[in-house]
C-alpha cells in the first residue's frame, strides 16, 4: 500500500516537534527514518498511527485505483484498521498479562463469542517462532527482561496483519543475533509487498536492511524517500547533524592494574543462578561485561546492588567487604552509582521535572538547611544540558515529555551529578544518536580519567571495544573468558564470540 504523510506540523508547549516533515512509503520497501534525538521521528510515527493529531499537513493512502486519498486517524484503532502496525519506542505491554495475552491483545481469537485461549497461545507461539524466540507464553510479561519484552512487543505487532509496519527503534535492547532474526522477518514482509519503516540509531543495521531513507532534522525532512545506496555513512551523519561530524579518535589508556580494586567480586553466586563470578575493577579502569542478552549481566549487577539475592561469595569495595542493601545505600555508603538499562521503570521519574530527576541523587550535597532550592536544581541541569546536548524546552519540563534519547541523557546526568567513585553503567547508549553517542563515549572515558572505576555492560560490541580496557565475557550466568582490549575490532570481536560459543557448548 502506498502511503504518504505530507508536510506534517506538530507543536507541543515550547517545542515545535514537527515543522513540515514528510514521509513517502512505497509498497515492497524497507524505509529508514533517521535523525538525532529529538528530531521528531517518534512524533511522526505517533501521528501516522493515530496517537497524536497533527496541527498541519495531511495523510494520504492508496485509494485502490492507483491514486491517493486523504485520510484521518482519530484513534490508534483507525490506523490499525487501515493496515498500519507499529512498535512504539516505549513499551506498551501489560505486565500482569501473560506473553500470549499481550501478543494477541489486538487480534484476540474468539470462538462462539469467547476468547479462544488455545488459539491465542498458538498465535503467540507462531509470532515468536518467526523471530526464533523461545519463551513460555503463559509467563507474565512483568517477569521478563527488557530484551524479552522488546521481542514480545515486536511479536505483538506481527500478530496483526498490517501492510505498513512502523518500527521505532525495535532493536534498541537486542543483540546482533536477535536483530538479524527480526530483519529476516522484515525482508520477508518486504518481499511480500509490505512496507516497513525502521527508525534506528544503528547505522550498520540501517545499511544492511533499508532500501530508502528519510532524514529528519529539527522537525523537517532534509532527505525524503531517497535511495539509501546513494549515500555514504558520512553523508547520512552529516545530513542528520547539519554539519560535518567527526568520529571519536581512539586512544589507549593506562590503567594501574596493581591498585586495590575499587570494586571486586570474589566467587559470587546468586539466587538467579550465577556461579562463582569473580571480577575486579580498578580506579580509573573500565571493565566491560559483555555477553548475549540473557547471559545474566544485568542480573549480576542488580545482585551486587542488593536488588537480587547473593547466596555465596564476597563483594569488596576498595578492599573492604561490602553488603549493599539497595541503590540508595550503594550511593550513600559506597559512592557507587547505577545507571540502569531500564530507564522507563527505574532510571527516570517521568512525571517529575527534568531538574528534579537530575538532582535527586545530589540532594544531600545541594540541600541547604534541609531545603533544595529550585534554582540549584536548575543550574545543575544547565551544566548537563550543555555537556550532553540535551534537547529540552526548560529544566522544569516533565521528563516524560522528552524524546527517548533525551530521557536516557537525563538518566545518565543524574549519576554524573552524584559524584561517584564507582559507576555501574548498563547499556548507556541505547537509543542515543551518533553525535551524542560519541559525546557519551568521550564523557565515559573522561570519567575514567578522573579515577572513577566503571563497570560497563553493553551489547553493542563496537562500543565495548571503543571503551573497555578489559573485557569479561559472560554466558549463561558464568564468566567464560576475559581479555585485554587492544581496540582492534576484528580480532577482539572474534575472540569474544568464540569465548561465548565455547562457553555455551561446555
Ligand atoms: N508529549 C510531549 N510533550 C511535549 N513535548 C514533546 C512530547 N513528545 C515529544 N515532545 C518533544 O518533541 C520533540 C521531538 O520528540 P520525538 O520524540 O519525536 O524525537 P525523536 O526523533 O523520536 O528522538 P529520539 O531519537 O530521542 O527518540 C522533542 O523536543 C520532544 O521533547
Ligand atoms: Mg523517538
């Protein structure tokens, strides 16, 4: 189905999110939509799927006779009925419902007026099978990991038979393998005549799967439905940022490996299933914890932070045994900060102003006579707005109104402001645009240079190879190998993958 969004305008208080952006979709194509954080990508998708109403512009669909006819989607259901399916950037799952119920939500099979539970579970299994995902469909969604939830969200979009499928950063928390399986499905849909829109900050996957590209900058389309093959990676990036953009030059850093580790795990086992995990992070060092999604990395750091049960082993902070009770305790007693991958639930208070979010970890420091002044909170935001290039209307704006990438910046700013000795950072650049990603990387390297010990979890192998001094590889809740990182992409990625495969086979 041919579909056109023409000269869309959308204004929020203080922000013009879209300012004449257009999107043209041809049947049988994979179309990339690119742009920096806050460029307007998600807003455009929400207009096309009836979540928001545009202030200007129009939507045109195939009239079935070779022409186009104007249409209007007053509600998401209208867009769905017109054959438009979507995976939004933020999760829309019901945690108390089972995997099967969530997947079948918009396409509930019924028999004689009753929900056909067997058919519902079969549908869910079929959708998950397409993605080669093994999950118990009767399990409650609330108990899944972030990556698993994302896969369920994609399966849910596949459950509805749509001719246009919009994917807003679908692979943000997936591994390369999982993303590849998604793209196999995407190519199949294209070959069957569907059009698929892919929003992504990962240019490698965009070049691997997309045919055409639309680039948004400040709410306008600066490239419209252009063949992707005409552009180099550099040209795409320059169009996105509106000027020439230089990548980060890599330098080798020196780490004092004899120093007492700031954080050390000694044969730690957990109730989640980790067995005898040992690792050490020296002050000023970046230890990368790599593994496939489901390897148990996030669960391990959650156990260290007291959020899961440790059954044996010792955790030491600066050489002394530590018993951390929770995230607040980690900060107060051990000066340890935790940037979670799960920013929606744990990282950012969406119904609070940005300034409150950034200041929440530093209240003790900036509180005078027990009161935190608005002015102090706001000036704190100004510092990080500049350093992280946050795109916000005002420090008092609610965090929930920010674009996904800008929420992620708020989550990191909060911990940077806290002045920690040890930072545990889980997937720092998921959903972050290229320009800011380089800035984040520089910032993380800069933090290590100030002697902060950093434990970094990332499923983005290039990122790991850029940042880590040493890489520890985890598979199935055990450490399966460790290596010094010489920042050679080819060699390191091969070494890491063979550790994972050897570890899994054992
Ligand atoms: N509900 C809202 N209320 C107020 N402002 C909003 C709202 N939704 C989006 N915005 C603003 O509109 C602009 C565009 O946001 P949008 O989410 O479309 O960006 P994006 O291109 O998807 O970015 P990202 O890559 O970070 O996801 C941003 O400045 C954002 O703060
Ligand atoms: Mg977005």
